């Protein structure tokens, strides 16, 4: 299927590895010019080189090493990609732990990274998309928005706040062919999953291998998801064919969530 986005411009956050990289790669393969953003320059440049090789000639892959959760970082990213047609927001989740141990600074950091930064990026780009009559904004959040995880309280709160914001604004933009949706990853084989499993293993006094295997077997798919399949779904959500879907929270979790709705 031709996704109809060849030649578009995309700004992809958290793109040096994991789900963000999967999205950047999938978009580049579809002929989208991608600007990849992440904090660590070395890992980001390596990811950009790989994506250039995979995407082939004719696709521009730009790497911007910066902290997207800061005003300075956003300024640098938007200077490199001032008129994105596609925006993928993504930031590392806040630390796991017990809410009794978190202070105000912990909460503000979580809100800055996982709620306010996506909102600032949407604010900076959405009017240009409206003017061009095409825009696709995808926020990578978490399955914890749908089914909260006790040790992810900071993430549960911050990402749920973003979800509420998107629910309103997405109904204002869709008439202009600008959609805003959230992708809610469950257990994907990423560094974030590894850190969450490590925290669970420590809390339970079990080995990491035992906890990882138990978690894998708990999933109806009997496996963890891959960044490549996440990226492929994200690319479709950014396609010209997905203009009738907006304000949705789309769960990709191998069937782990047991509810009907």
C-alpha cells in the first residue's frame, strides 16, 4: 500500500533507539524526510546512518542531538524542521517507584517531559499543518494510560493529562485534515521495558530472567512487541488514508489489556 506521504517532512522525538527509532525508520522507508531528535549524539548519529542506508537515496535524514523537554532543545529541533507535516512526540518515561518517595520536583519533571513537552510541540506546529491542509500528530504514551501500573505513578499521571488535552484539541483540527492520536505501547522489547522489569525483580526479590520470562508468558501473544512493528503501525496512522481517525488512544499490547472497551 502506498501511504501517500512520500516527500513529507517529519519530526520524530526520542528517535535514537526503541519505539521512536522504529517510527523514524518506518517513515523514512515510506519516503518521508525525517528529522530525528534524541539526547545522546553518538547513538542518534548511529541510528541516522542506519536509517539513511535502509531508506536509500532521495530521503533526507537529519539528526539533532538535544533535550526536547527543554525550551532550548525544542528551538533547535524546530529550527532543523520548521514545518513538519508529521510530528511524533516521544520522551523517556519518568522513574518507577513508590509515590510516597516522590516530591514536587519529581512530579514537575514528569509533567514537563510527558505532558507539557508534547503540548508545546503541538502548539508550535499545528497551525502550519492546518494552513497546509495536512498534518499527522502521534503521541507515544503508554498502555498504563488505559491500565495503570502501580510503580509507574509519575507516568500514569503525566500521560493521562496529555490524553485529556488531546481529546479536546483533536476535534478542532480534524476538519483541516490534521489528526492527533495517541499510541499506547504495552510490553515492547525496549530499554524502558528492561528498566521496568529490573525494578519489579528487585521489589520481588527475584531474578531478572525469571521476571522477564513470566512477563512474556503473561501476554496473550507470548512475546514482546518489536520497535519495527510499532513503527509500521505509526506510519500508517500518519498516512493519507488515516485522516478520519483522530483523538483516539490506540493500544498495541499483544492483547494484554483484558477489557472490552
